[in-house]
C-alpha cells in the first residue's frame, strides 16, 4: 500500500494520510504509534502540549524505520511565542522526540489577544533556516492572521492545520489556502463524535454503495478534496480501517452531497473558535 504525497510550497512533500496523537495518553503513545508504524503509517502528528512527544520518539526509535521514510510534525504552544522562547521550545521537542530535525513545525494557535503571532512566525522562519525543521506552517489560523504574517515576513506557511469536517468545511480559509499554495490539514476530521456524522444520509448512503464504513467514506472525502488528514484512534483494528481507503473513490455527486452537510454559518464547529484561544 502506498500513501499518496502532497506537494508543499517549499519544495517538500507530505504524506496525505497520517496518524494524529491528540488526546492519546502518554502511557499509550509508544504502543499506539508503534502499531500505526507497523500497519504502514509514516506520518505522525504530535504537539508539545499533548505531553506525548517522548512516546512518539520511543516508537520511532523502536521501529527501525529509516528516518527519511518518516514525516514527523510537532507544534509550538501558546505560551512560547515571545522572545527566543520558540527556539527553546523546538530544542525541547527535538530532545523528547530523539530527533535532530522534524519535518514540519507549526504555530499551534495564533493567540490573537496576545498580538504576538507575527513574532512567533518570524522565529519559526529562523528555526527552519537553522535546520531544526524542514517545513514550517501554522494551525488554527484564520485569514486575517494569515494575511498579517505573510505581509510582515513574505513567507507563506506550507500548511494550515484547522478543524475541518463535513459540518465545518472552512470555505474561506480553504479558498485562501488554494490561492496561496497552502496545504490544508484537517484536525477532528470525523467531527470528534460530537454530532451524528455517520448517520447523515449522504455518508451512510455512500458507505453502503461502496461497501465501506462511514468513517472510511469521510476520510476519503477529505482525501479527494486534497486535504491532509490524520484520524485518531488507539485501537489497532481502527487504525487499520482508517488506512484502508485507497481502493475506492467517491463520485462527484457523493462529494457534493457530503459538502452540503455544512450549514455554511460556522455553527458546525465542534471545538473552540481560534479567536477565543489565548
């Protein structure tokens, strides 16, 4: 099985399907990531605030997989934006991961009330230029945040990782990203179980038509939109199921029907609004 790669605007590529370890308990992380790697995952998404970078690092070390076959992402937390804190933060993350370099480093939230996300982005550029990460990007950034950091630095993020699922398709951010060559990564891609996504008629009908689970249909919907997606699970059978999405394709009509699950007014958001995280 070969997971497709998406090209980034800095010349690198990223595996389109990965494994996210948000809310994976630190005690379970090494096992879960190890199983994901055994099953064929090569893209692991973690963050300093998750508290499980050490488990990710232990699983990488135990896997024996060559470093150049893996894509590892971690993130800069909100209280590390000022001064030279971003440099200290990436050093700590690399130490916990047991790596000399990550493949992607993200500003986790813009924290707009602090008005320091431009400074954080300037430091991310320094971190990239120092070789501690190959690519840099952001997470949870809205269009005004994106416009401000690009205007200040001239450097466009390689990715923007945002809450995205059929009830919240983030059309404004996705449109800006498409215009500027930014890859969208979907977090909470299955709606975090906070609404009946799998029972929605377009999803259930597509699952029946293709002999797949509703979760597989939604993951496929993300992939066909060109998004990078990393559903989370700690169960080996679900990890395998989430990976088994490359032997079918949704029709244009099925994708359009799933798209229509978004009411278009932002009410489908299941987590916190980026402007409210500071």
